[in-house]
C-alpha cells in the first residue's frame, strides 16, 4: 500500500478513508497485541482509496477532494459503472469508508462482472480481470472465501461486499450477483456456492465456501446449508 502511494508521490496522510483496525481477525489481533491503533492504512478499503488517489495523480486531478461526488474521479467512476452495468446509477450515498457508493440493481451488477470477466484482450476491463486472477489476495486478503474462490475457479473474478453482497463474473460472459436480505455474512458464500454448482461451474473452492458450521459451546451443532434452490432461481 505504501509503495502504491509512493509511486504516485503520495503518503498515508493523503488517504481520507475512515481509520480502522485490520479486517482480518488474525491480523487484527496481531495489530492490537502490538499496541497499534486504528489507521486509514489498516482499514479494509485503503487499497481502493490508494487507487483512487493514484488515478487522480495520473490525470492531474485534485487529491484533497477526491471523495466529493462531483470530483472528476467520482464522475468518471459513475460513467464507467453505468457503462458496464448497462443501467443508470439509481442513487449515490456514503460508504462506511467515506467514499461515494453508487447503487445499481443486482442484474446490473451481474452484467458488469460478466463484462469484466469476458473482456477482450487489450481493454481496461481485461487488464482488471487479469490482475484479479493473478493476485486474488489483493482483492480479499489471504484468508477470505472470495480469495479461495478466485484461486480455485478457472477464469472467474469475484468480489464480496458489505451487507452480504457477492458478485461473480465468468470467462464466458455470464455474471451473477446476490444479496442476503438481512445483511448477515454467514449464508453468503454458502448460497453462492449453491448457485455456481447449479450453473455447472467447476471449482476447487466449494469446500471452503460451504464450510459454515453452527457452533454450540464451541462445538459444531449444525450447519448453514442452501435449500430450495431450483433452476429458475439460478438462471
């Protein structure tokens, strides 16, 4: 992260995302044990913010106001999302990290990921997909299910999100997106694995995604499983 910022002539002080502890439980415990406090660099959206800042520097845009919805960066992001999703952004709010967050439908989100995953060589979308496939740990860290999914599934790109959103793009152009209504994360990878299985997608990551025990006094007493998924649901 520091290297990315340094390449653009920037430092952690230029990050405007909300300071936080690391998202990964193991890393967070290590961070706290070392007496470290919340920092923008440690927050799980710091990479996104560093990339936004680097884009501003490349284009000669102001870096101090990059989170303003009317900033050239944010307008460009809206235009790109609308192009990929094939629909207009319905609303813009403020994400937990402080950045503008743009709302599209699940259908639009799935179209966007399908287009990125199947983009022609030499396009910006293809470069993004290639980077995600080559370095999935930079998308989701080393221990998250989205990283295991990309590592274990040929041609797939994916990203999990807040409030239990999951989006996947396949190399053949298909895309899918899901949202667990109550925002609970526990069912999210289980449901996604069930949908991908229904679509006939081969993956070595299903064991990781479907490992969702329900614990009682620290011992497994049940499990979260996907039920009632028919062909129409997964189409």
